């Protein structure tokens, strides 16, 4: 399956924003905020747990994302401003924040290992995180159990492995 609408180097455009989005989750040990992020080349489309949808530039920082989430929800959303943070508990939502951070950090490396890979979305269904991608041959989804896969460090490698099957 060959698609020409996206470029593998898109990951370099949104990688920091995905890591920044994790700062909205890491303040919420028990109740998540973000259900899904669609990874576009120029924008990110966020779907929140309640179904609210908003977009930000692919280069958005944590404050831009928090502001857009606040507008979508009609209430103030705060992003963690700390460079380092220690969760009060290691809950499924803590691991969701870690999954977002690790995926943002490592996604550009995936294009080095598979130059045709395009990551399309990252989302959560309860305690399962999922990442979807396609390459020149197929589409695949890798799943991560947020209760058992601690820490979810191999997010990109697992997606690339799923594409090889």
C-alpha cells in the first residue's frame, strides 16, 4: 500500500508537541485527558476523553496545547511546567503520559530504521495505548498495556515490528 499524502519526515515536525502533550497527562494520575492524537504534517488533532476535539500546530508547546484544551472543555487545563516530575502513583494514566513522551522522543528514529514509515495516530482505549503507522507495504497497530508494559519504552520499535509481520 503506497500513499503519497504524507512524508516519513513529518515525525520531526510533531515530535516535540507529543512530548509536550504528555505534560497535560502527567498531572492527572487517575483521570486521563487525551484519548487520541491524529498526527498530521502541519497540525495535530486532539480528541479528549469526553469527545471534545481541537487542533494545534504540529509545533505546539505545552501551553498552546493546554490553552486549546481549555477552550474545548470550557475550563482551565494546566500543563506541568516542571522539567522533571515524579508521579504520586504509577497508575495507567502515568504510563499513558510516559507512552506519549517516549513516542515523541523516539518517533524520528523510526524513520531511520524504516525510511518509509509514517505514524498516523496514537490513542488510548481504557488501559490500552495504541500507535498506528503505515509503510510502503502495509498498515499496522501496536498495542501497549498501560498496566503491564512498564515503562512503555519500545513504542516505536514495537510499531516497526508490527509492520514487518
